[in-house]
């Protein structure tokens, strides 16, 4: 019985400590820097978005069903997001050419950044691997106008992510 209680306590402590060891930035942290090209070959850094809310969403792969749903949902909500003072940027490990084709096919009105060397996915703690293939986990970071992480969304539903962000953005703006 005592052994079971110790195991239960240890499991609980590990679960509580897990977020601190996730490897990515947490709420309140300064967002990690990046310097990446978009689908048009333009370079972007966090400084480009200073003074604005930034929705930085990571997705696994261009042209896959979930990623297509997510990009189209953000595309359809872009006017509302911009009206709320937010810019949207998507990031995956795909290259600039793939992003250009994806953006053209789905009329994407915001930057899709190519993290081909995996450095940004690593710094945000979203790089993962399955059966030898690396990709970014579907994760969204809402970054405040001062460049700090305001909210982290893990394992997001591609169809609901944009609405979640808009709702939380309204709440966070009302508090500040």
C-alpha cells in the first residue's frame, strides 16, 4: 500500500513538473527569435510584428488535410483577427517553394514561414519525429505586442484554433 502511495505521489509530481520541462517557451516568456523566409521569399523576424499581437502557429505539412483546414480557417478569419490587432503567421518545416504552392492554391493572405533547418520549431519546443520523419507539432503561440508569450495552444483542433485565438485575444486585451 505504501509503495502504491509513493508511486502515485511521484506520478503526480512528474505530471505537475512536465510543463516546465516541455522545452518550449511558457506564458510570460519572451518569444524566441526567428529569421525565416515566407512563401514570397521575404524575410521575417519578431521585430516585424512588434506592437501587434502575433498568432504564430506551427503545423506539420503543406497540403495535408488538417493543415489545409487550419490555413483556410485562419484565411477566412484574417479580417477579424487584423481588426482585433493581430497578425497571423504559419510555420512548418516545408521549404519556400512548397509554401508558395500551398499559399497560391488556397489564397493565403499571411506569411507562411519555411523552417527547413528546424531551428525555430526546436526553439519553440514543437519539433517532433515519427518513423524517421520530422515535423512541427500543431501548436499555436499567441504573442503579445511586447513580444511575450500570452497563450500556448497544444494539440489544437485545426477547425477551431482560429476561433479559440480570437476569443482569448478579446479576453487578454480586455485585461490589459
